[in-house]
């Protein structure tokens, strides 16, 4: 196992100070290791996640070689030639487990933002104190965007949030964590070959959830109640002005509708599985409030906005992979983790083999199946 940094590198180096998992502690499980602390319904801090993964590396006795950067993997003979910062390795099979979120995704028009406005991505952001004075424009309303907008607003900043397509979820539903429902109802176990539009499912933004001790919902209604201003999807920069799409009403009603459908699915499951009596009564939530007026542009030279936080998603980095298995959008071509090149495998990608693959708790089943395929591949060659 080659790791360019330390064990749990992404959790040590690429997360902001206040970040907690949005998945509850009882859901943090790795093969043979689960959370056994006093707060199963709480949410780990980034530091606690690093410790948890560090403990797993020890108890599983994983043969990790840290500080080894892989700079190239290419096909050679019956296997792969792996070039690293510490020399060459020949491997019959290679498992790519380099992560799905190696780089923040930032739209190209960020280059046209006036130099007077500071720009930061979640990889560079640590906390509100680091940003220059003035208003903050947070771009993207998925998990990262809503969490950072709330934190910045609480620090006293004027915050505007640019909202595109998003996934709205309540933190708790009928007395349980909403992710308990995803788990218990079997939705997270839906397999990749049963998902109707797999490409879309793999690109779905993260849900508007935060892990806080209060287990509070952090949807757009919660943010506007805190005083966060909402604008539409950021479409372009022209003459120093940020131009936003209109149609917030449609974006909101789509997210509201999808949430309702999901809650309907939970209710149906509760009824058929006999959980109805145990759970609280079904709940429905107020529609997302549409602002009376929405700004369609913001003058970035006026001084109103001091900083932009790009919470526009993450992407993998396969620049080191010299095998033609990456598509034009930078995503790996694979069938449930079996990459389109003999002996090449992948783990740790969104909806890799089932919906839960996107999360830490997805690795156990995925690893068993992918490594099963790898073992059969090696056995057949022998
Ligand atoms: C902001 C954020 C919040 C998240 N919150 C949650 C959550 O609440 N719950 C949850 O279950 N999941 C969450 N996730 C997803 C979570 O990160 C993953 O489930 C988990 O960390 C993935 O682990 P991984 O080992 O597959 O990838 P990573 O954690 O990305 O690890 C990949 C490793 O590969 C190393 N690497 C990459 N390229 C090379 C190379 N060329 N040579 C050598 N080493 C290399 C990296 O240094 C890194 O250590 C979150 C992700 C992000 C980005």
C-alpha cells in the first residue's frame, strides 16, 4: 500500500478546522473496526476520523508505505509498471484507492474575478478568521457550502450563498437520523447495476447535512433564518460582475419534491417492515422559502464581497495514471470497481458498487467483492 503522505492524509491535510462527519458515529465502520465510544449518535471531528483510520491501519496490520508518491502506472508485460518517488515496482494487479476528492472543482470563470477579491477552496479554508474583512460569497449549496455559509454567518460576516441543484434532507426524520433511514430502508444497499441513471447517481451532489451536537437541520430555510442571502447558480463573470441564473423557485421546488419522494419511500418501508408503530409520526417540512427579490448580479469591484469560497465540489486526480481508462470528464471507466484494463481495480469512488460506496461505511462490502474479483483474476492466470 503506497501513500504519498501519512495514513488518513486527506483527513489530516485537506479538511477545514470545524469539519465533522455528516454520517453518525455508529455508521463509521471499517472492516473489523467499528465505533465503540460513548456517543454512537454523534459525529466525528476530522481529527477523530484521522485517529479512527490510524487505528484501523494498526489493527489490520495493513502494509502501508507512507511518503511514497506514485507518479506513473503503466501497462508492462502481464502487469503494471509503477513508478514512485522511492523507485520502481512491478505489480501483476493494481488497486486504485487514491480517492474521489483529490482536487477542488472550481469553474474556469474564477480566473475573471477581480484580484481585489480573495478566493479560497475548501482545501485552503481553515476558518472564518483567515478571510479578509467584508462579505463572503459562498458558491455551492451542498454539504460543504451550507456548512461553510453557516460558520461564516455565525462569525458575523454578511454571507451570500449561490445555489444550484442540491439535495435537501432533514437531519432527523421521525425521531431518527435521516441516514439511519437510508441504511435501514435498504436504499444505501441499492447496487450500481440496479440504479436507473448511474452516471447521474455518481455525480449527485452531497446532501445538505452537517454533523452537529444539536443534530440541527441545515437546509436553505435554516440558512436564510440566520440571515444568509441566496442567489442563483453562478453562471459567468462579466466586467467584474458575477452573473447569477434566475429561477430559484424551480431549483427549490425540485429539491423539495425529491426530498418528499424520499420521505415517502421511508414511510412505505416503515409500513411494510412493521416499523411504523415504533417510529414517530410521518413528518413533512415547509417548502424552501423563495426570497421576495433575488439579485441576478453582484458587482465584485464594489467592496461588498471581500472573499469567495468555492464549494463547487471535488474531483479525482489521475494525472499519474498512464493507462487509457479515464474519460474526457476525468472520471475512471470501471464496472463496479473493475477497471477496463486487465488486473486494474478501483475502490473508494461514489456509487462504486452500491449507493453506500460514497461513504466510509461502504468500503467493507465493496472491498470484499472487488478483491474477490482480483483473486479470481490471479488464480485464473496461474
Ligand atoms: C469534505 C468531505 C467530507 C466528507 N464527509 C464524509 C462523511 O461525513 N462521511 C463519510 O462516510 N464520508 C465522507 N467523505 C467521503 C470520505 O472522504 C471518503 O468516504 C473517505 O475519506 C474516502 O477514503 P479513501 O481512502 O477512498 O480516499 P481518500 O481519503 O481521498 O484517500 C486517498 C489517499 O490516497 C493518497 N494518494 C492519492 N494519490 C496518490 C498518489 N499518486 N500516490 C500515493 N498516494 C496517493 C492520498 O494522499 C490519500 O491519503 C467526505 C469527503 C470530503 C471531501
